[in-house]
């Protein structure tokens, strides 16, 4: 029984001694390699600061929007005459909430964005500039890609023109410049546009709202006019007074749809908070980049110090110290 009680005491003392020696060895190793840790951390800090300073400022402008036709208007007309329209074999559309969903998807579509970029001549600002000169209020062009004097895209090393395709332009705009978000609680929609130029960010956001409203208005007017032509042709083909009355009512509703669409300047989205020229950059977060670089440098320096100590045989020395 006495022997049984002594064995745990010896093992516990040895374990505590091992822990104490490990802790001393840890701090001794770190202290011995402190200059290496400082050097690696300094190099990473300098590299992070240089990278952060080399990145141009990016500005973001946002516009807050509300669905313009969520209640009443053409949605009410559609509800009142939906049964009559089904009798005539046509669909006169749905309410404003569905219009808003469709408009958001159209805004993100490749066809709409390609037309938007081409209409407003955004190919050069998207793909051939390095920054924005605030003093001169002009783009800083990448002269290895584009010649602003001649307005020509320059060839690359293989002799091929660097003029981007619609695919390249839409991809760049969606990934680097456009952001669309929706508040699920109140249905508000926010368009955010990033650019190297503060005025361009505001202008592009404003153009997006105007163009999507105009696009949806033209589409609905064209569909309503097509339905009117269809109803008028059906009206001439029937002699039944009841059906003629139905067609007259449907033609009246479609005519009202065209009139309301042409009268509404903000057709799908109503501007609540317009886009303004940003006065502060949104990116890059230079302080955050520098802090992350310092942290990575410190961790790498500590790892190198421990790895070097392991290769030099720190373990045998520790074992010899324990044995003595």
C-alpha cells in the first residue's frame, strides 16, 4: 500500500517538472529568436502597407428605392378584369410586387447590362482605367490597354486587340461594381454602384434606376398594345353582343394601362433616397490590411523560430535538462 501511494507522487512531480521546463523552453526559444520574429513581422508590415497604398480608392454610391406599383394602379385593374381577360384567352398581367421581382432580375440580366454599358459608353471606364484624377476630374487611363487620344484599344503581346467583349464587360460590372439588395421586412430595394470615380458612381446608379424604369415601361406598353391589337381583331370577328362588351372593357383597361405607364416617370421603382456623389472612399480598408499583414508576419515569424529550434535539436537538450 505504501509503494502504491509513492508512485503517483513521483509521476506527478515529474509531470509538473516537465510542464515547467516546457514553459521555460518555450519562452527561451521565443526570446532567442526575437530578432527573426521582429524582422519577419516588419517585412510583412512593410509589404502590407505598400500593397494598401498601391490600391486606388474605390467609391460607392447607393440609391434607396420602393416598389412604385405595389398597390392600386395597374395591379388593381388586373385584379378587376382578370376574369374577363381569361374568357378572352389573354393574360393582362399581375400586380406591382411581381413587377418588382421581374425588374430586379432584368437588372441583373446579361442582355440589359450589355445594353446599359453600350448605351452609356462604359467600356473604357470599366476596363481601361487605373484611377481617377480628383484635381483634373478625369480618368487615369491604362495606356498599355487603351489610347485615349485615338480612342483605340491597343493590341496585347500576341497582337490581338484588348477590346473587351460584352461578356467581359458584363462580368466586370456585376462582380466589381453592381450590388442589389432588398429589405425583406419592408420591401425596399437598394442599388449600390462602386467606381474609381465618385461622380461616376453616382451617375451610374442614377442611370440604372432610370434605365430599368424605362425598360420595364416600354416592355409593358408594347405588351399592352399587342393585347389591344389582338382584342380589336377579335372584336371584329364576333357578332355576339355580350362578347363585344367584354372586349370593349378589356380594350379600355389595356388603353388605361398604356396611359398610366406613359404618365409615370418612375414606373417600377420610386426613388426614396437618391444617389449622391460620395465624399469618402469605401475601399480599400488600408488600416485593416496593415493589421492583417502584421498578424500574419508575427505568426509566420513564431512558426519559423520554433521550426528552426526543432531542426537544431531542441528536444534532446530539453531531455538532457530533465534527466539532470
